[in-house]
C-alpha cells in the first residue's frame, strides 16, 4: 500500500526484495519519497554492487520512487548508467567520487540523450565535481539542462570566459571569486554583449562581487556597462580600489542596485562625491540612489571593512570635521529625498500662480471692460438728448419720443447693471477665483511630487569610531533624521555638546537626540562625573522621556544621583545596579517609584544599601 516512509535497504535485502516483488504482484505499488541503499558493514565488492544496482533497477520499474540515495557507496560511473534510463520522476543522489566518474563517462560519450538524462537525474548539480573546460562544454552542447558548478573547485574555467558567454544563461556559478566576476564583466564590456548581462546576473544569483579587487578605468567602465543593462542587482565593493574620478560615473547607476556593500573608507569617498556633485535639472540627487542602495545604513564601524591585508585594518576610524560636514550635507532632507525629482523653485511657483490667476480673471475683466464701454456710450447719448431738450427748435420731435425711452434705460437699467457688475459681481468673482480656486490648483501639483511620504530614517553607525573635537557639532542638524549607534564615549560628548547650545538649541537637539537613540540611553560601565550627570539631567529635563536608561557600573554616588533623581520619573526602565548608592536616598527612591506609575522597573541590586526591606513592598523595584 501507499506509504510516506523512506526505507533504507542493505545490499542483501535489496536483492531478496527484488526477487520477492517479481514473484508477488501487489494491488497498489508503493509510492516512496526516498529509497536509500546502505552498506551492511564495509564497502562491498564491485560484483555485489552491480547485482544490487540491478535489483534496485527492478524495484524502480515496479515502485514509484522520487529520490534514490546512493551516497553511502562509491560506485563505478559506468555501473550507474543503467539507472539513467529510468523513465519515472527519479532523482539520483550519488557519492562525490561516483558523480565525478559519471561526468567523465557522459562527456566522453557525446550523446545528447545520455547527457540530457544524466543532468535531469542529478538535477544539474555538479558542485562537487572538478572538470576542465572541455568537459563542461561537452555537457552544455549535448543537453539543454541547466548546470550548477563550484568555481572554487574549477579555477581553470576562469581562463575560458569568452567561450562561456553564450552559455551564461544555463550555468549557475556557486562561490564565484571576485577575480572571475571582474574578468567576466570586462569580457562582456569589451565585446559589447549587452544581452549577456542579464544571463550573467542570473548565473551569479544577482550578485556582482568585486570585493578586494583593484579596478582600473576599463574595469569601472565595465561595471557601469553591467549596471546599465541590469535591474536590482547586488554589488559588493568592500575593500575595492577605485581610481579617482570614476565614482562620479557609478553614482547615477545606483538606482539599478538593490544592495550596495562598501567598506567605511570607500563609503566616505562616495559621500564626498555626493556632497560635491551638482543636481541636474529634472534629475534626482545622487545621494538618494546611494542611500537607498545602502538600505539607509551608513556603517563606519570596523566590521564594515574586510581588507585583512591593509595596514589600517582593525584601526579605529577617526572622523574629521570635514567628514562630519559631508555626512550632514548628504543626509539633509532637501538633498536626499527619494521621491523628489525636482522641486519647483519659488519663482516658478509664483509665475505659475500669476499665470493661473491671470487666466481665471481674464474673461471677467473683458466682460467688465465691455460693460464700461456700454455705460460710456449710454452716457453720451443721454447728454446729447438733454442738450436737444434745451434747444427744441433744432430737434422739436426728438424730445417727446426719445426722452421717455432713454431715461428709463439709462437710469434704471444701465446704471444699476454697471454698478452691480463692476462692484458686487466682478470683484467677488475675481477674489473668489484667485484665492479659493487658484491656490488649491497650484498646491496639488507641487505637493504630491515633493513629499508623498516620510523619508526613511538613516541608521548612522559610529560604534568604534573616533571623532575629532568639534566635529560632532556638524551632526547636530541631522539628529532628527537619523538613528544613532555610537560608543559611550561619543555619547557622553554628544550629551555635553547638546547642553552647550542655547535654550532653543537644547530643546530642539535634545528631543532629536533621544529619538535618534530610540529613546534608550546606555551609559553602563562608564565613569560619570558631576558634569556628565548635569548634562544627562538637562537632557532628561527637556525630553519627553526614555524607555530605558542604563546607569549600571557607573560608580554613581548619592551626590551624583541627587542631580538626576528629579528627572528620573521620565524613565520607564531604570538600571542603577552596581553603584555606590547608600541608604541616604531610600526615601527619595521610594517616593520616585510610588508617585510615578509610568515607571516599570528600577534595578537597585549590588549597591551599598544596607536596609533593603522598604523596597520589597514595590514589585517594580529589583533589589537583593
């Protein structure tokens, strides 16, 4: 009956079971996901293995097996050929030596059916095999199946890149070296084979790895050519040497890069080029593409560098004032919005508003002009008729006939129409169409293109960096748009720097700093003097609050804690463990916790508090 088990058969059992199956006919042949052939003790002789394989082949004709596992045996390659002709949906798992021999047998046979069946049965996976170019070419020419190879085991394939180009779409390279990728994209560039770029991307699993390579101008041109004909590829340039002036040509193509990997020194060079580049009319700023390809992470830590042979490897990076100014200029929202193509200038907006206003009011002004002309003509006629009334001898018959008809038309009809249309109708219509209609029509055209959604916050990582004195001040204007990861020495400097600002600066930068630190301040194992405690107290005073404040192992005394305790009610989780706090502050600490329900946890263990019993009444206090 049908079962979901995966039986493991020894050589002897396989032979006996084959005989039994041939003599007995089952109602429903079993459907097995996997069938394994295992040795009884040691490697059996070749004659016994051949008989066992023949028995397994008989079982396969009667059973439905998805996968046959022969990895426990080193079988001669020619003995496995009988299994290749099996017509069912069978996948073979072979010992690496068996697969190596079978590759050579199939390539030497140069038969299309045999090569196709072989690659289908092994799933095209030849990563365990070592082969030269002739063997791989024979398999590619005599089959249509895709092949996966390990380039670290087949270094010789790198010397035949030009012959590999027509087959790039059918070969997947595992663990390709950066030298192979460099040579391949250069060969594609020099032959201008743009159609091979997508095949190469598929073969490399969408990753262009050029780490620790020294690129010349031709290599950079080849990289640009590859990016021009790619879509959302990954590029690894860690430890890569790029000639001066070539980064400018790479930056505009980063919109085709889904993930860019840079070491910290090359990252600084990219940022410097972004800061110095000019934004062309109608084109997004290059920093937008750079930040998006970096997944909005600027990592200046040691872990971002992989060049183990460099003299500066492992050394802390020292950011200068120019470096920090460059970072700040690139991260400013006006320069790196990924949604803004080109903001309309103030003059363009005013011109567009005037044009719209002029367009909307022109018909009304024209109508007003006609009414004024009509009024002027009627007034002229009235004056002439009045004069004719004074001299009846000149026009005796006009006065009685015209005067009754003209006077009602001039006075009741013309004058009110002119007055009502000039003042009540025209002025309100012009005013209403200039203000309510023009302003909304101009605003939607500019606003949706400027900031349709909030720009992602950039993660700025300075965990093991050194910063020159005064350079941190350049980062203050961008605290509201970054998430910070920095060491505790830099955090203390930043706290002191924020507190040196004016009152408005302290209010603005304090809240920005707290948000940049994700409302968590970790100053554990940091010696805090009275000045540092004062800076921290000022930050707490002007912030909305913290989720966590870790002051453990800071050698805090009662005097230093008194500077902070007034503002500690803004902290939800407070760690004061492993300090020098004594019983003198017991009442203040109990009052702090009891009067503030927003406090979740206060850790006070391993201090110099002798009487701990008062703290046991509140479960939010951890002390022992």
